[in-house]
């Protein structure tokens, strides 16, 4: 593979938010600029990252939450994996694969200067498609396994046997522990 630096292919004009922003403002910004991830910066320093998936998760888990009054830092990821602009794209891809990420913020001297994505890497070296496809398959397997055994926080009636019990969501069914065990 060619030695191409992350700094040569990264997106430079980033849409960012600040630690004081509300989730509502972040969601509007994501929709307006058609992005799925917002780095959170304070004085050009990366202090966190928020994704559309984080916002959707919040809406789903806390449907009564007022997004206009919920601070972005309440749900933001604060410990963020990053890459240097001098790293080559194979290093960035390796880091993305090991962490199961699609994008990495690019920092230079502690300041956010860009973002590199799988799409950026593929646009430069389409031969990496097979490696990226492998990453996507692993990601899909993780998503499916999480969906299969996601804890359901409420008690209720089992979809299979009708017993009142603590419930688990398994393959889009709400099941008691006994019915879940019968499946496996």
C-alpha cells in the first residue's frame, strides 16, 4: 500500500459543537449539515464527540427528555480515539478496525484539525475495500448479537408463553428468561 498521510486525505472543514450546546442544537446542526458525528471542542481542543446514534439512543431510552435543556456533555463520549495527521492511512485503518470505528478525529499539537473516515480512505485506495468490508461485517455481527440479548428494563408478559416476568428482548421478541433459555 502507498504511504499516504492521514493529513492529506482528511476532511478539514469540520462542523463542531461546544460543551455548552444542547442536544437539540446538535441534532439540528447534524441535520442541516448532513453529518452523523460532531466533535465537541473548546478552544480548538477536542473534549468529546457526539453521534446521531447517541442522540437517537437518548430519545429512545428517555422519551420525556427535553433535548433543548439536555447538555451535550451528558451523553457525549469523552475518551475519544484519535490519529495524528502524519500517520499513514494503513495505520488509521488498523486503528478503526481494532476499535470498530468508521471515523477518527485528527489532532495536531492537541488541537482538532480534521476528521478521517473510511470513505476518505476508500476514495484514495479502493483496493482496501475488502478490509473495510470485513470491518463492516464484524460491526454488523456485533450489532446483531447486542440486539439478540439486549436487556429489556421492564417486567411484563412474555410474547411466547404469556407469563408475567422480567423480560429480555431477543430477536425482536420480548421473552421471559425461561423462553430465552429454550431458544439457546
